[in-house]
C-alpha cells in the first residue's frame, strides 16, 4: 500500500512539474513573440500570403482591419493558453477542478504578465506598449478560465447522466 501511495505522489509530481514547465515555456514564447521580428510587418506579410494563397484581393483599408483583427485574436489566444496553463499549475491535486479563487488569481497573474510584456514592447524597436492590448490579453485569460468552468460543468453533467442511465 505504501508503494502505491509513493507511486501516486511521484506521478502527481511529474504532472505538476510538467504543467509548470509548460507554463514557463509558454511565457517565454509569449515574450519572444513580442520582439521586433513578430511586429506588424510580420503579421501583414502573413495576411498578404494567406490572401494570395486563396487568390483574394481586398482594399487596403480592409487589409488593415483584417491584420488588426487577427493580431488581437492572436493576443487573446496566446494569453488564453497561458491562463489555462497557469490555472493547471496552481492545483496540487486535480489541476483543472473548478475553484473560483484559483480562477481569479490566474487571471490576475496573467494580467500582470501582460503588463510586463507591454512594458517590454515599449523598448522594442517597431513595437509599442498598449493598455488596450493588455485588456485584450486579460479578456483572453478570462475566457480560458470560463471555458475550464464550463468544461468541468459539462463533464460532470455527462457523468451524472451516464450513471443514471439517461
């Protein structure tokens, strides 16, 4: 019995270390994506290549709007993923069990990281700091946390329905 408890603790530790490593790696990636290399010239080039691939032609104004929209969606996505990883890294057991306090801390931590990222961008040539981007990042984190809540609720309901034979 003691061996199985020790083995369970070992597996738990590996999962926890894995989640924390993934969180750190993702945070480093987010920081790297804030460098000059991934500025507006990069995203405009991606949009232009995608439009050319599909043989689409749009006005310069529409192109600009599309580029901004895709950049903001990228912000929400990268910070949503960071929030998901931060949330999972907090828990000692059942990393994605719903905990409101953990969710609030998670969004706060990701928001603070977003502020540091915007501060970093202030000093990167070709980039600029934006509190709007920080707000978009926090929105992405909040959406990720809400998705954790909803997923747990749906899994609980499905499990309950399966047990009742419905």
